[in-house]
C-alpha cells in the first residue's frame, strides 16, 4: 500500500509541476486535487491540448519538467484504508527553483496536493506564469509617454494606419 | 516610408540601445519593424529587414484571396489540387487542420467564408511573419518587435528590457486600453472593431459580436492569433475557455464593456 502511494505521489509531483497550477490570478483545475480521484493521477486534466507550442514560430518554451526522483514518505507505514496520511514528496528542481509537493491521502486515495517550499520562499505568480497579465490603464494613455513600442489591435488597415498610434510610434524611430 | 539606407536614423529618445524602425504596407496593412541593439543602425540590419519585407510580399502573392493568380485562388478554383500544391500551401493547410482541432472547431478555415471555400487567411499572415522574422533571427544580439496589422512578434533585447506592448481599445482606436511587457513571444489581437463583424460562428455563419476584441500573449504568434480568433468565434464562452490556454496571458473586451484578463501558468 505504501509503495503504491509513494509511486502515485512521485508521479503527481512531476505532473503537478508540468500542468495546471492554481494561481491567484486565474483559477485553473489542479491535477489530482479531486478527493477520491486517483484515476486522474496519471493523466492530464484534458485541456484540449491548447498549449501554445507554436510551429516554428515560437521561442520553444518547454514546460517545466521537474525530475521528482524518489519520494520520501513521511507518514506512518500502516496505511489504514480509512485513515488520512500526509506524504512529502522529494523536492523537484523546476526552472523556477526548488518546489516540494505534499500529498494527503485519505482512505487510500489522494485527497489533496499542496506545494510547499515555493521558489524564493513565497508564492510568486509572476515567476510561474510565463506571460504577465495585461495591466489596464486607468486613464487614456498617450502612447509616447509610456515607452510603448508597439500597439496590438484588431487588424490595422493601411487606410486606418495614417495618424494612428502605431504611425506615431514608427515615425519616432524611422 | 520604407527604411532608406541614406536616411539619417533617428536617435532613440530614451537612453539605451540604438533603436530603428521601418514600415511598409503589405497585405493591405502596415508592417512595422522595430529593432534594438548595438547594431541597429547597421546596413546589414537594414538589408535583413528588406529581405523580411520581400518574404512577406511573397506570402501575399501566394495566399492573397484578392489576387486571381495567387496559389490560393487557383486552389480555390480547383486549378491545382492540394497534393500538388507548394510545400508552403500544404504546410499552411496542415496548420489549419491542427488549429481546427486545438480550438475544438472554433477556428475553422473550411467554414469561415459564406461560400464555403477553404480559407487559410486567418493564419497566413502570422505564419508569414514568423517565417520572415528568420531574417532577423540570424543577426545575433538584435532584439526586435514586428507589428503586422496589429499582431506583434517580439524577441529579446540585449539589455534585458522587455518590449512594452499597448493593447488598443476596440471601442476607441486612439486609446490604449492596457499594456503588457513581453521580452520573447507574441501578442495577437482579433476583434470586430476594424472591419466590422468579419469573424463568423463556423456552425451558423452568423457574425459574432459578444466579444469585441481578444488579445492573446504567448510564445507563438501564429497560435496567439489562432486562439484570439477562436475566442471571438466562441463569444461569451471564451471567458471560460481562455483559462485552458496554458502559458498564455491576455484580455477579452466584451460587448457590455467589461474586460476579462488572465495570466495562465505553463
């Protein structure tokens, strides 16, 4: 029983770091966080594969692959069918720093997964999120005063370009 | 006007790396190229930018639905079969099939036109920009920002400063609604603002209006573009759907004026 739980825990350590990670900015489903749902431990959360891997266009960011190695279970070895035990997985080295995952097992099934020992000792969403959340501007913004280099918008046409914001930004550096 | 080797390059108004820009009108839209780096003012950079623009003109010649002699029009008329089409056309067709799957059918090159003709132009522009950018990738130490009709591709500058990208307010194109710093990646925006409701629900053909604009920030320009387009097509459901786009951030402007922002982990 204990070896099965440890095997599951080490798999989860690696997979949690690869996939959905709850953030304060946007709740996404954490892998294997559903009580009594060990069936999902070895699979993804089925996000329709919408991972922007790019096709030769991107910078090829790879998902963080934590090599979890072997877990060290810290609970007792009795593993009763109805008891709750907490196991601390091995610390995994991610590209954001070391992360440790703690698994809670209830009734023989994983009931909770918590990451402890966050990079830099605190939960830094900016580190784990690849791209920053866009910041809304409280007031209308003069493009030049904010060091904006380029504007993204619904397709600019050549007709609409003249005297557009982007035109001004380009003119400054021609 | 297009970059001219004889023209004195503007000095960057802020201290730091030299910064130069070019703009040309291709595919009916402005293509702006900004470079930052020690070599930004060198002729070799200007030559690479000229090659970049030339490659975009080739993309236009091949994929323009407005040119009767383009390979796309010949394909649409049945004058050439896909299996005998160019490598580029077949690659684009494969990308359209992948996009169809990845967006659960909401980006659909086979149902984007009322007449039902295969239409890859929803991604040919950003595909082309990614290809053309290789001319600059071959120059080490040069950061760049390429804006193609509102979709932007970024590469890091040697001083580590991210490019600050403004996101246009779809309700007032003279206003920047939000900004996002990006060192390496892309920002693509789709919307109904510039040309009216041109994005259609592939199931019904009806024009979509619930999401005025969608901006996606991610590692790939092509996929940011595909996801932004699919978000418009999905309408209000897009608010939930974007939470599944791992490794992206962005915002949606809804028809009621509200703004939904996200930043997803990898």
